[in-house]
């Protein structure tokens, strides 16, 4: 007489185990998706803060960079003469991209359309065309940088706005995403839209989940109670 009771107990335990496994799988999948999404958002925020993006506006860096090129910089990279920098100019009230010509403490002299740093003439094979500018001499302080565009005759730079304080240098350009990877501002706009849409879906699903999951949970509990009440009768 005890055998049917043992059989019914085993079946009941099996049903409970199956239901528990289903719940764990369901919530495990949801938790995994949430973790992946949050990890992607965190990685994106870190990337943007550490590696700022800049879109070239104008022809002041021809032929090194073209109008519309998408650049990515590194905020922590060491700055050397010849590096290209992303800068915020208080005078122009905008971000600009220029080449570093002089470092803190350097003497910059422009004489007969030639550039001299600490008395040594620079070899500038990157400029778009021969420079036509006024003579000038300036000695940089301990936190100042002298910058110029590669398209010297069509560039507003330290010749006009003065030296750039170190605190205004946002990053050193590391890659031209447009030339190297064919990524343009159009791709960037679509990426931003996808991120916004994904975030919106995530928020909506999270809100709906907070209401729907309890309902499904109650429904499953009701099914379990029904199965538990029916199982002994079926084994008799």
C-alpha cells in the first residue's frame, strides 16, 4: 500500500524540479541579457570618455585630414612635436584640430615663411602648400603649446589665437576612422540611434517585466498546485 504513495511522491518531486529548472533558465537568460547590455553601455561610456571623437570641419588640415573625417583621440597619450591634437579654443568657442609645433618652453620663430623651433628649422613635408604668413617670435610658458594647421594659408591657429594652454588640449589624435575603417559621421549617427532604441527597449522590457513576471509566477504556482492535487488521484 505504500508503493503508490512513493510513486506519487517521486512524480511530484519531478514536477517541482522541472518547474524550478524552467524558472532558473528563464531568469538566468534575462539576467544574462541585462548584464551584457549594461556591460556594453559601460564600455561605450569609458571609450567615449577616454577616446573622444572629433569630426573635421573645414580645410585647415588639408591634405592630412579632409572635411568630414571622423577622428578618435586618446586623452592620456603623451604629446610630442608633430602630433595632431584635438583642442578647445576659448577664443573661437569651439573644438579644433591642429598640429603641435612647439612644446612648453620652446621658442617659436616664423621668419620668411619658414618655421624655427629653438633655432632649428622644421622640415614640414605635411603642409598643403608653401606658407605665406607674417614673421613672429614667441617663447612658450611651462603649460603652453603652439599649434598650426597643415593648410597654413587657410588655418586659424596659434598665429591668430595665441598659444594653447595644456588644460585646453582634449586629446591626441590616434586614428582617422574614415580613412582607416571607412566609418563616417553617418555611421556614427545611426549607431547613436541604435543605442537609443536599444536603451528604450531595455527600459520598456524592464518595466513590463516588473509587472508581467509576477503574473506569470502566480500562474505557474497555480498550475503547480493543480498538478500536486491531481497527481495522487492519478496514481490510485
